C-alpha cells in the first residue's frame, strides 16, 4: 500500500492525531484528498460541487493556528464532505434539483456553521437524490452516484454521496440527514458507519418544522470513533431549536470502551414480518456471535412494529406537502414523479389523519419502550437486500414480495425513525459477490453514546471497515 493511501484511508481520529503531532499538515491532507477526488470521483460521482479554493484557504488557516500554538479543537484541519441538502454560505447548494442548479446561499445551515467553527475544511458538496427523496442517489442535475465496490450497483441514499466519498477516502468525515434511513442505508452499502442520532441531538436550523422529530441530521465516518468525533462538533443545544437536547457535545469526547457483559440484546433477522434476502441474513448471522463473545445475552425476539409503516407514510406525506409547497406551486413540472406523488399524498390527508398517526405513534413508542426495559439494544439488518442495480430507480420486490411504493423496502430502517431512537449502521461483512452489508444497532431513548459504544466494540472485534474498494486504492 502506498504512503498516499495510508494517509487518506486512515481514520479521522488517526488523521487528527497526525495533525496534532505535526506529522501531517492540514494543507497536505486537503491536497491529498483533492487529488483523490480528481482521480476517483469521475468513476463514482460522489462530490458534485468542489470547493477546492476555499478549502485550501481554510486548511492554510488551520496550519497557521497550529503554528502559532493556538488552542485547537480535535477536528481542526480535518476535511468534510457536506450533503447537498445543507445550505453552505458562498458554495452552491442545489438540493439535488434543477430548480436550484445555480443557488448560492448567503448563510450556512446550523450543522455547517458548527463544522466550520470546529475547524473542519469543507472540500465540497456530496450528491443526494432530489430533495433527499429516496434511498437511491440520483438526480436530473448530476446523475447517479455509484457504489465503489461495484460500479454497476447503487450506493443507497439519500446520503449516498457522503457515504461514497468516505468509502473512497475523498474526505475525512461526512454529514448527512436521515428521515427513513438516509444515513444508515448508504453507510451499510458502502462499508462505512452512519449514525441516526436522537431527535434534537443535532439541532436543525433554519427549518419550517422545528418541532418535527422524524427527520434528523447526523454524522458519517469510516469508523464509529470517527462518528463520535464529528458528534463533538455538531451535537449540543441551540436556543433557536425547541427540541434541542440540553446536553453538551463534549459528552462524545469520552471513551467509547464499555464492559458489555450481561447486556441483553434483542436480535432479529426480519422483525418477524418483513422480507429479507437470504444473502443479507447469512452475512448478519455470521456476525451474531460477536455480541455473545463480548459477553452480551443475545435473544431472538423483536417488538411488534407492524403498524409503523402506516404511521411513517402518513407523517412523511404531510411533511413533504409542507416542505415542497413552494416547488409544487411554482415548479411542479420540474419535480421528479415520486416527489410530486409524496406531496400530493400529503395534500390529500384529512384534518385528523396526521393526529391519528401521531396517536398511533405514541402507542407504538410506549410498546417499544416497555420492550426495551428488558433489552438494552435491538439489532437487525439495515437493508433487506444487497445493493441493487444503479440503473434501477427503486426496489420493486424482495423474494417475490411486491413493494407497493419506493418507501416500502426501507421498513427495516423507517420503523426506527417512527419511534425516534438512536440507531447506528455499522459494517458487518460482505456477500459472496463482495458487496458490503450493514448491521443496525438501536438503543434506548436518548442513549446515543451507548449505541456508539456497542458499535465501537463490534467494529473493533470484526474490523470490516478496513476493507477498501479496489477502485479507490493506488497500490
């Protein structure tokens, strides 16, 4: 392996240590990753707007701070890919839509504001489906983002560009959003870690729906420790966000080590009712013993989540109708079919429909809460199938079971969104075809750090994250 590879494929925590010891400069790191983008991005289409000039300026500023002996945070000088759903001051933000092809915001989204304040160097914007709608990353503006482990396959979505940029060592860290699994699905298919935090853990501003808890923002990294590192920058309360959790981001700076002996884990192959491809089941089952080896008591069981999808579809449609109101009024002909369909479904809802869904959601949340009184974690697959063709808009069936909408095949993920629990996608192995598979670790209400600790223990025992896509290495 080349020295070049050893630097860019190092975990963000390792890169941070090199920066702190003076063995690596921020400009040196940024230039190496920009070279990797130039070499690999044409094959995968992960970074859609490059910010090389401003990135190098930020990297030089980081090196100057370090040379002057200023007090620096743990992320200063590391690089990040920012999902193209987040406003970035002075850098094009398109939301994956032709409507906003030339949009250059005058302000940062809060998550970007915090990333800049932490000294992170934004190398560019990462691809997303139009307005983040769908677990397949493609749009009419930039095209398809491809899976680096097999360029004929999808990388998942909607944070697909971020996952691929990480997998290909184009950036140190990446951010994303997760409504029905948009951080977890692409992480699982790209052999990286993606974390859906508890609602309010990473506050969102500006937003039209500041009380909403279905969609969250969060971190992605090559390792779970990298995810925790980015949480130190993006988590924490904000007075502009009513659901922000009043706990400091510094809680993620502590050790990820923990003794898991006696910890009860609910293990499920399919939640008892969902179709799952045997290839996925085989990979996940092969890693099940790791939790037992850690001392956990692994029990085959799951809560009854059968009503979660109906709740999710109702609340999702209502949110789409609100979020896309302007585009539906003024640019409907430029929206992709599924965005229009989701918005129309929301417009058709009756006055009490969303409240009935919220009441059902409350009943489900309490049922899951009571279930988790006896099981600290729930573990099941992230995606029900290996990555499908990049030329296929969505998954229409699994093992003969028809998917009525493009939302249906993501049920393993969106059931977790409905109950608002912290959930981590962590690499758990590869299919016989060499395609990555992810395991989903879900924890109790607001116990984000515990989820990361179990994921970290699993990752250290398996080290699947160290397997790299061949197209991204130089030797």
